């Protein structure tokens, strides 16, 4: 292959400045029509191909969307991303994905990486609440790149969000356990500095209060979202003098670990102990002892997040700012792990 | 915020061309030292900040790596990506991910998207074998952007690959089923135009031959990698006159579907029917009836793919081309779904 012509080659050929060539190629109105025509003809003759990225730098549109999630290896985030893609592909957008592994610094690096690749928007589920990360997001907004939060959000002016009704879902799950006869309900929470976990905790608490039950601090355990953490938490609970008779876990993975540990200690589920998870990960349905869980409407969440992005990017009225807070419903799915009656 | 200075502003200020400014900022040896110094000082005074992307366009280094996988919602690919990230993060690389959903056109779009974002390399697991996609990959190589295949590879000159010993793993799984007393072993295959599935098929076939068993065409069923496909395939098998007594499935998801369908038809596993999957998805271990499977050494595969990339990018000898074919071992994990003896 012969080396490609650059704007400098074209400038030399026509004895004009590279800046003029560049402006002509980008239809800058400052350049006369005749110069434009001459530059474009010469560029074609010299086999000049505009670098798409350089083009994006000029036009400010790359048709790439960045998605940032804490992890891709859960069906939850993978399914939201699927929803985003299904909504955006027909509009010729490409979706590029980064994961934070819940790491604060990695989140900042992901945002900067996506900004540097000139994405037209960032759709993200936040990994942590540090104000340093707020500032990075505000920097993105200053560059007129829309940011949309899904599931895990922060309250930042100008950022729309799509979430589920975490309070309502946690309330329904706890009420369901009470109706099954459980009165000592433990709760596995994620990091409560994240709004979703705080809302779920409040739903759990309100359901207890409304049923005349007390919230016991010993019963609230912060766990990571994995099987091992669920096992550990159950070991802790079973050492209490006043042992619980049910667990509502804000993570399906921790719920699974809990079930494995309870069974290994000879505790029968659901006869002696009920468990409800959160997230409707596929394995909760696969298990012979299927696990009750909350379906978070993931495909819909992704689609709506993408729609909100499209609305923002297509908003030509510079004086009106779109800031939407969409809250979707979640559905409690009652399965074997908490169905005493069907037994 | 005041609008940022561009190279055109600096050029105007110094009454030199934008091209000279640009060259000076990028330490082009054609520019005199005194001009360089003047430009850099002026740029600093005018609060000029080089766009990182523009910088990448010049230097050809973005420190971003693109990863393309068929899907992110399986533990298999997510875990390989984790391995890639763990290896590359310490070298200050960022990892951006695209998924193809096994779609040929989407794969091409992903490659072009990553190229346009100026990635320093593409690590990918191919979704299909079309020659059109070959040409796109060759275009990447022409731009001196290294491509590394993992798991699903093509034979393209100049592309290194990291795979597992699919033949050996399939051979071991089939031998194991024969040792458990199965003699009518069905096989669920993926798309055999992909090398991994062809190699697994050959391993299955060789194990049958070495044990004096015949390959029955009726027993080889192409399935998608999902639960529903596994159910459908079992329904087909159970309609045969000469029904099989075991299944080796090249997909864990299809193996799970097979088990669900077999159980629903009252067939006892492993007493009457043994099942082995492939991939060691976490649910295979979670199930009460745990599913035998092949562990594909995913973290290691990701790490080695990243190491091969690093070797290539650091190879300063322009006359030697690195083309590596790394084949890792896989491990058969025998669990309840194929262990008659432990019952």
C-alpha cells in the first residue's frame, strides 16, 4: 500500500495552510465555496481518507456510547446492557463497555477512557459515592456529554436516572416472609452508602414496623454479593442466642451461599427457614430448590436508559434541560425457598 | 470556563502554521529547538491542553485495549476478561469491551468501533468464520494494531492465539462416560465451522473409536448454548428407537436444559443417564445435582492472551514477527451428574 495522503500533503499540493484544508473538509462556512471544492477534489485525487476519529473530534459525534458497570459477570448487568444495545443498535450506535470491579479509581479511569474515545454519552451504574468521582462526572457534563445513571445512581444536577422501586420490592419480600410465618427475619445488605441498598433496607424496616416486629441490629449484616459471603453471614447468624428463621438477602449470590450453609448444618428450607434473594439471577430458577427473588426488570431498565439518552442527545432546545427520574416496578417471584404452603 | 485554546490560536499568536505548532507539540525533529520551546511556552501561557485522543492520533498509543466476545453474560467470557484486566491494569492499560451476540455484522462493527477509538490492540474470541470478517481483521493488522485470538480462533497469518486443548478435554469427558458404563453417548455440539467445536467433536469421536464404539449420526445434535436448546435436543433424542444413555454437551447451559428435561420425563440421573457439560459455569457446581463439566482455565487464558499482546507491542525488532499459538490444558471435573459409583 502507498502511504496515505494527509491534510499536510493536500495543503502542500495547493499551497494553502493545513488549517484551511481541515476547515474545508469539515464544511466550515469561513472557507469559500471554490476553495472547499478544490480541496475536496484534491483530497479525492490524492486518495485522502478522513480518519473517523479525527472526524469525531471535529463533529463531536462518534456514535459510540460508553456503558460502565461494576461487573459484567452477573446476569443483572449483562441483561441491562442487552436492553441498551437493543434500543441503540437501530439508531446506529455502538456500545462499548467498561467494568469497575467496584473500584473507585477504576471508575474514574473508565470515565476518562470513554471520554478520550469521544463517546457521545455515558450510561453508568455507579460503584461508589465518593465526591471525587462526582467531580469527574461533572467534568463529563461540562463537555456536554450526557450521563445517565441506571440502577445505582447519585444525585447530580443534570443527570437523569432509571431505577427500580427498591423500597417497594424489599417491602413486598419482607411482608411475604412474614406471611409465611417468619418473625425473625435477618437482612443481608450491600454497601448502604449506595442508595439502592439504603432504599431496600428502609423497605425491609418498614415492613417489620407495619407488622409490629422489631428491627434487630444483629440481624442486619453487610455482605458482598458472592456465595462465600452468604455462607459467612449465616455462620454468624447461627451463633446468635436468638437465631433468625428467615433471611431476605439483597444479593442472589449471598442468598445461594446462605442456603448452602443452612443445608450443610441440617436446617430444612423452607420448613424451618425461608430465604428470599434479590436480582432474579438465572440460577435462582435453575436450582432444584428454586430461590425466591426480586426481578428487577433489567431489559426494560436498559431500554429506558437508552431512550432517555436519545431524548437528551436529540434535544435541540438549548434553554431546556432534560432531567428525568424514571422508577420502574420490580416483581417478587415466589419460589420453593420461601413457600411453606406448597410443601 | 473560558474556551480552550486550540493549536490554531497558538499558530495565530505566533504567526506560524498550525502544522508547525502541532509538530512542535509532538517533538517532531524537523522543528528547531527554539521554535519548540517557544510553542510549548505559548501553549502553557494560553492554557492549551492537548486532547488525549488527538495525542493518541499522533503518537499511535492510546493505552486502551479492545476486547471482543460473543457474549458477556456467561462466566466463561467474563472470567477471561477478568484475567486480561488483571494482567494489563498494572501496565496502565484500560480495557474496553464489545459483544457480538454471535452476529457477523456486529463483529465487523465492533472491530471498526475499536479501531476508530484508537485501541493499541484487539483481543478477541471470534463469532463466525466468514471471509468478510477475515478481511476486516487483516485491515487491523495493516494498521499495525496487534490482534490476539482467545478460545475461538481463526488461522490468519500474523495473529497469535491462546486456546485450550479442546480435543483432549472432549476425549477425556467421553472416556469418563464410557467408564461409567455408558455406551450410547449423544453429543451436543456448537457450530462446527468454529474450530473449538470441531476439535471437541473429534475428541468425542476418537474416544468412541478407541473404545470400539460406533459414532451414530442421530446422536450428534447441534444446539445453541442455552437451556431451551438443551431441552429441545433431549426431546429429539428420546424419540429415537435406540435411545442414548448419556450426553456429552459442548455447552453447560444446554447440559442444564438436558438434565431438566430428562428429570421431567422421570429419567434418573446418574443412575439411568449420565450428563457432562463443558465450561464449568458456576451453576454447574451450585446445583444439588451438581453437573460434571470441563474447566477451561479461563483466568489463565485471559492472562496469557494479555501477555502475548504485551510481547507483541514491546517487540522493537521490526524484522521479527511474533506469532504464538499457546494451547492450555483443560480439566475434567467429575460431579454428581455422571458419577454412578458414588451413588
